[in-house]
């Protein structure tokens, strides 16, 4: 099984593109994210049989999930670098990873408080 840190992989591309330019703004990337979320919604509806198969794409649900993640990580990169341009790439990745871990921990704790079942050894619901 191949283990890929999707944040690190996406940040490589983000670093190459930089964080300035007309297609490297928060509003442009937010529009791209919304576009990808719409495509993900279409794929989910195709998968559930609510839309005909022809409405789907070759990417399928997982391809669109990857696109949504890529856009979200890119937004984070652009934001962090615009606020802290002197941060190294490693520091950007660390900042994003720490924030993601804190959010994940908070979500899991909230589920536990609500009586949600957490599967052993995975920390997932």
C-alpha cells in the first residue's frame, strides 16, 4: 500500500505556482473550490442513482474528493503565505498540519460527547 501525505504533495505544487498572480488569489481559489464541490455533488448523486451515469465524469467520487482537497490546501497555502511570506515551506506544512490535527481532535471529542461510536484503532466514526 502506498502512503502519500496529500498535504505535502499538494504543497509542492502550490510552492511552484507561488501565492501571487490573478489566479493565485483567495477569491479565485474559493470559486474553484465551489466548482469542485459542485462536481463532487454531481458524482455523489450519480453514485446514489439520483442522476444518470452520463452526468458523471471519469474522475468519479474519489477524483472529485481529491480535487476538493487540492483546492482547500491551495487556499490555505495562499492565505498562510500572504500573511507570513517569510515562512519556509516546511513551516507552512507544519502550521497546516497542526491546525488540521486540532480540528480533527475537536471533532472526535464532540462526537464522543454526543455518544458517537469511535472505532477502535482508527479514531474514526
